[in-house]
C-alpha cells in the first residue's frame, strides 16, 4: 500500500503567478525509506508541507494514508493527517515550544486532547526510541544540535505517526550529530515500520534509501533506486546533484586504472571491491 | 556574556520548594512582595530576610545562584542608592557628613536598595525552583477566572512559555551578531549615548529579522504538531494543592503579619515611652 500519493498536485504561494510545484505525481510505499533531493528552491519543502497538510494543493490531490488532504481540511480531519505524518524541521532551535525536554515532548499529545495516562506512555516510548531518556528533565537550550533534533523527533513520535518527514533536519549538525539523528531514523523505519522521507542535500544519506526522488523546478525529474540515480551523470548534473563520496572515489579509481566497476555507492561496497581486487592480484 | 543570564533559569532539584504547587509559589511571591513594600523599617526587612533565607534553605538552591540574579541589576541598585542619598530631604538633627550627604540619608538609601535586592532575590527563588512550564501552568490556572470575561488566558500562558524558551536562544544570537559586527569594525564602547544607541541598530535589525524567521518556523512546527488553540487540549501535568502548600501560605501570612507588627511597633515606640 502507498503511504503517500501525489496526483498532478500543483501549488502556488499566494500572490505568486508561477506555481512552485507543477503537476507533481509520485507515490511512496508504506514502511519505506525515501530521500528527496534537488537544489535550493526546487520545491522540496513545499512538497513536505503538502504531505503534512500545512498547505493544500491548488490543483490535483495529495493522499496521505488513504486520506485526501483537501477533503480532510473540509471535514475537520486535518489533525488526523498531521498526527499520522509528523514533520521535523531544519533548525534545531526553532522547534521546541517548552524549555524542558519533557514539557516539549508532551505538546503534541496535549494538543490532540489525549488522556494523561496515555501521554505518560507516549513520552516513555518517544524518549526511548530516540535515546533521549537521560535528557528528560534537561533544558532544551543546553543540549547539542544533534540532541535537540532527537528531542524534536521525540516530540513528533509522541503522536505515534506512521510517516516521519525530515526537512533537511541534519543540515545544521556536525557529522556526529548527523549520525545520531540518522541512526534514530533508521531504527524507527526498521523496528517500528515507520515510513521515512528524508529531504537532504547530503548524497551519502541517499545511498541506502529504498527509493530516491529528485525535484527540479517544481517537477519530478527522477524516481527510482539510488543506484539508478547515481548511474545517470547527465541527470545529476542537470539537477545540481553530486555523487556520494564513495561513488566519486570509485569513479576516479576506474579512470585511473583500478577497475572497481560501476554501481558502487557506499564505503562498504568500495572496501569490499578493493579487497577482492587485492586478493585476485 | 548575555547568555549567562540567570533569569528564568531553572535549577533542577527535588527540594520541598521545587515540589510545591506553582500557584502556591506565585501567591507566596505576591504576598512576599507586598510584605517587602509594606515594611517601613529595618525590623520589617529583617522579618522578610528571615523568610527569604528560609525559602532559600528549603529550596536547596545554592545561595550563589540567587545572588547572581542581583548581579544583573547592580547598576540599577547603585543608581537608586545614589539618587536616594542625594535627594534625601534632611530633617532637623540629621548628621551632615559632607555636602548633601547625611547619615540618615545613607541609612534611608540603604533601606530602599535592600528592598530591591530582596525583591529580586525572592523572584529568583521562584524561577530557580519552578520550570517555565509549571510557572505558566500556575499562572494560567490562577488567571483562569479571567477567561470568563474572554481574556485569552491560555494564549497568554503559551506566549510566556515560548518567550521563556526563546530567551537563551535569542541571547546567544545577540552575542553572535555583536561579535560579527565587531569583526566588521563596529564600535559599541566609545562615543556618547546617541552614537552608542546608533551603533546598536545594526544589531537590532538582524536580531528582529531572525526573530521573525524563527517565529515563522516555530509556527509551522506547532501546526505540524496539531496545535489548535486551547479548546480540546489536555494537560499532562496536573496541579495539586497539598497541605504543604497551605502550610507555606500560612507561614507567608505570618510574614505579612510580622511586617505589619513591626510597622505598628515602630509607630507606637515613641508613644509607649
Ligand atoms: N512562503 C513562501 N512564499 C512565497 N514563496 C515561497 C515561500 N516559501 C518558498 N517559496 C518559494 O518556493 C520555491 C520552492 O521553495 P522550497 O522551500 O519548497 O524549496 P526547497 O527545495 O525546500 O529549497 P531548499 O533546499 O533551499 O530548502 C522557492 O522558489 C521559494 O522562493
Ligand atoms: Mg527546504
């Protein structure tokens, strides 16, 4: 089943003539890990907001877990959609409304009128899943960037979403913070079956995704596996994307007489290939 | 520098004061402030001091943290002190030290300065022992009757909570902008008042722009987490008014009575003898 389905979705910001998203159609499988790539201003964040029903398409449909966002907005079901599709934003400092971690995590459940006993369970779950139990009573402003983003994820998880969207949530973090966040996200997808959509500029985050989507000027330029994507040099150049580090290295090795072959995306694959070559020599 | 402001900084502990109902603490602070203002002589202030020291002792907050709050307003205190010394109206029999400065003027100025110090220290005991959320919860609950006349109590409480959350972030940002402008050659330390105020414009403008951007993003984050006003919201933390809170309020009542007694005693003193 599809978690998300865009059908000819078009969106224009109020007052603009040209649409930011132009007749976009694609779907995302439930339980999958997808990355959305594309250069600045290609419409990635706008697409994310359409999924979360923060904005509604001017034309076409966005269907989230079987619910059409436009119809949901008419029928007071917006919160059903926002509950099931949680969103983590870019800036770790602009997402918490309370000063203390625990108080912030309960914000979502309180909003939907959840009874207290249930909220207590939700906090326990959210903090455990993001590994932030030890910060429960800590001040948000004293945490590191990676810790703040994990708290932000916890705040979203407290609503038990089936979909989590990360809108460049790792872009302001150092490598360690980024790894922390990505590990948490991977675990959510693998162990809890949550559909994850990772909007990113880091190609290394895209290598082990189930599916990659590329936006270009508000249109879908590519949908397929990362392997297929990174094999298409022309498309990458046209969409302002780079190769992942390992793929870049593999390319250089190939050009310089070390035949590691095509289709290498991750450091592990490259290492394995190099070991193979060394053994046959 | 700005980021080590202690205002609104919670000091985690499990002390009896921390566990008190925030409403009781707010009421207690109000009564304490009234008492400090009612005190007309040093006996009254001494009673307030005893109460303040008791509160600090029970809260298990380091005295250093409480004193830090006074550090932030040292200038204000000195200013009030000097003004009070200079504008003291001398009475007959006052001992003039030099120029306008009299012993009685110094005593009266110290009295006013102590008042401010006691006020700030008392308030900081509250913010040090109460998380911002429980503080705003308490305020919301105390002001709840105002909702009847359509006063947006809930929104006010949320605004306060967000403001308290953002103080450290914006303070940090201000520091960063000041440093960035200094690196570009901005001068904040020299010149007269006008030119110094002007030098602040390149700090305030980016700060304001950034605050709006943050507000925008925060609004999206709140919407995404299903925020829809107060209508169907529940509260995870229930406020519980226990017998301890009642006891604390009774003690505070005694404080008020003590201060009034001191006033009356000082008034009656000349009459009695
Ligand atoms: N609130 C808004 N009002 C008007 N136009 C907007 C608004 N937000 C974004 N846009 C415009 O819509 C286009 C797509 O923006 P969007 O934020 O979706 O891009 P993005 O792919 O997320 O870019 P980035 O990688 O920089 O985050 C841009 O041209 C941008 O200028
Ligand atoms: Mg974006």
